[in-house]
C-alpha cells in the first residue's frame, strides 16, 4: 500500500464518549485514523460486505455504513457526535465518501455483499426486548384483572404491551435486503433538474 492522495475523507465521531476519527478512502484501501494514529486498514480487494442502516443519533436518525473484511470493520455515519445530545450534520461528506467507496469497489461488485438494514443480532436483541416488554405488560394486566380485580390499573399496562408488540414486530428477524451498488452511485451522482 502506497502513500498516495486520498480520494475522499470524512471526520466522524460515533458517540460523544469516543474520540473523533477520520475515515479516509484511497485508491486501494479504506483507513480509520484516530488522533493521527492508524487504527484500522481494509484493502478494497479484501472487503466482504457493505451494510447501510439507519440508526439513532440523539433525537434524530442517521445513515450508517459498515464496511467489513476478514480483518475487521470500519463504520462511519452521516452525523457526527459533538457532545451528549448534540450531533452535527455530516451528510455531504458522508455522501461523497459513500459514492466514491462504491465507485472504488466496482471491480469487486461480484465478491462484495451489499445489504441494507439492521444486523440479525440487533434485530434479535430489539425483538427480544419487545417480546419481554409485551409479556411483562400482559402478565401485569392479567394479575391486576384477576388478583387485584382492578380494571383501571390493568389498563396502565396496555401502552407497554402495545409498544413491546410494536418493537417485536418492527425488529422481527428477516433476510438481509440486498441493494444495487451501481444504482446507489447513479442515484447520488444525478444532478437535480432546475427549470
């Protein structure tokens, strides 16, 4: 790997308690640099998957890209944490890096898995929380109705049962959804028409 000029770069901070990092794309590799020190390097010909997902960023959401290889993962997002509860918009730099990364991966499209959505582990965790929440709420409602004979107190568990059921439904395990990397490049490279 040579010391050549970068194609694109992004200043990122995954959460307020971690240090800022720089994600730099070169012609043949993607690097994660933290405080001037190389933390991780992934050669583009070693990339096995690229996953796009939507995650929380404070009270808003952000798009997160996870680039994986056999040696590790580099993660970057469209928002940058500044301090607890405060996030800066990083969408333009994120879009530039994302498009250039996909363009650099063109020779490897047949060997890289491009998916969108949450990982199975995250879906199982959140779905499990939803099931536990619903089960506890239904148990509480049943106990209040049958043992304490208080319909009003039983109704207090209804919102928790609904929220838990919603979580379990939204995060139910499913297949990874593939996306077209060439379509992503075309969509983000398109210039809006002005009449």
